[in-house]
C-alpha cells in the first residue's frame, strides 16, 4: 500500500525525504527545519499540478475517441462513400457504404494495395490512373467509370477526387467521394421532375394571384397595380391614358331567375368578347361581381369614344343559351369612361370618374 502511494505521489515523497534530512543535519539547526519545510511545500505543489494535468489528458483522449467515433458514424450514414488514399494505392479510410456498391467490406479493401484500382473496368483503368496522377499537381476532378462488383457485374460510379497538401504545401494524398452514378442520374431525374412540378405550382400560384378564377382575366388587385404603373408612365412621358368601367345590367336578377351558372356564363362570355375587341397592350380585369375594368394606355378621349361604342355593340350581340332548359338570355351592359387630364391627381380619380359615368348612364337608361 505504501509503495502504491509513494508511486502515485512521488514528488511529495521526495519533498518529505529532503525535509527530514535537513531537520537531522545539525549544521542547519532551526534554519534546516525551515528549509526542509519550504522544499516539502514546493514538491507538494508540483505534485498537485502534475496530478491535475493527468485527468485533462485522459479527458482529451476520450474526447478525441468520441469525435472519431462520431465522424465514422456520420460517414457511414451519408449516401456518398468517402475514402482517403495515398498515391501508392493504399486506402487509409473508406466508409462502410462501399459494400452497398461493390459488395466488398472496408477491411477487404484495406488489406490489398490498389484494391480499388483493380476493381476498375479494364477499359476505364487507364483513364482513372491518369486522373489520379494529375492530382499530384494539386488539382481536383470528377470522373465516371465502372467498378467490378463482388457478384461479377459492374456498377457505374461518379468519383469526385481532391488532392490534399500538408503544412509545407506538398501533396501527400487525396480524398475521394464515390457515388452510385445510376442513383445520381435517378436523383437528377427526380430533381428535374420536382423542379418542373414546383415551376408548375408556382405558375398556378401566380395565376391565382393575378387572375380571376372564373373569367381568367386579371383580378382587381392586379389591375390597380397595372393602372398605377400606366398612370406613372403617362405622367412621366406626357402620354394619354384612359379606362373603361363596364357593368353588366341586372346580373343579380339574372342569377336569381336562371341560377348562378347562367350568370357565370354571361361573365365568361363578356370577358371573351372584350378581349376580342381590345389591343394586346390593353388590360382587362374583373373589378367587381358584375364589373370589368379596361385600362387603355395611350388612348385619348376621341379614341376612347370609338372603343367604348365598339365594346357595347359587340357584347350586346352575344347571346347565352342553355339548351337543356331551352333558355336564351340577351343581356345588356352599361359603360363609363375616363381619361387622364392635368387635374387628375391619382388612379382613384380616374376610377371614380368612370364609376360616376356608369351611374349617369344607368340613370339615363332608367328614365
């Protein structure tokens, strides 16, 4: 037991021995005892620091072991196969996923130098060897080739190669990331399909964000954005700008009498007729339940009268029929229009002027 403690606290034991010697040497007398105690204190302090260092070393080693285990676990989880190799063909590390591709365990690959290169298809071996040699210049590359599987068949792989330098800048080895090329291509196809679907969904979202779901013309929110942009442009460039508010007469009564299906057909047919008569630069939107707003860039008051009359005549020629119920509906529309003037302060002024014109026209019809 004493030997064990002396071994563990050897610096304390040395200090005690020196202190005892100093105490018994008569030449030192009282001073010898004091000197011995100082030496003992110093040796005990030294022992304390050394003893404190030992657990830290143990902890550091333990952390290093845990980190290494974690690294290998992560490498074995990811689908790519990671390996480290020297230029003489010795594989220093390869993740367990290699067995899924070629059927060989990592231990088999470690045992034989150039094992991986020997698995390369004869027709691809020269290409792979040449690329590995180029890595010694500090380059990187991605190549595809075939690896022989344990069952005798070949698997196409994609291999990313990257040279590694030491602290003096010399290339010492290289890293490789192997992937099953067929899985990569399948993944790429799936990714392309997913991207196409996302693009389609984005188009649908954008469509619903700016289009009226029934008539497929622009909705009110987007039409206000367009009208504001055109208003700003007209002001900046001193251009003409007009708009038309078109209201379908008695649509609510038609819905009550014939049903909303017929009312919807009237809205759809009206939108179709309007689109046939306006230019591609003109914008039509469904502004309310029974209203359409047509924005007419660079159209002045004279041109506005012509377009308004043309729209009324064209739409009122449309007839909506229900063959099953033997119903035919002739519907009418009322329009109001406005054009930008020096007194027009905003798009609200233009819309209010157009709505006011609609109200006046309806009052005239009802007299």
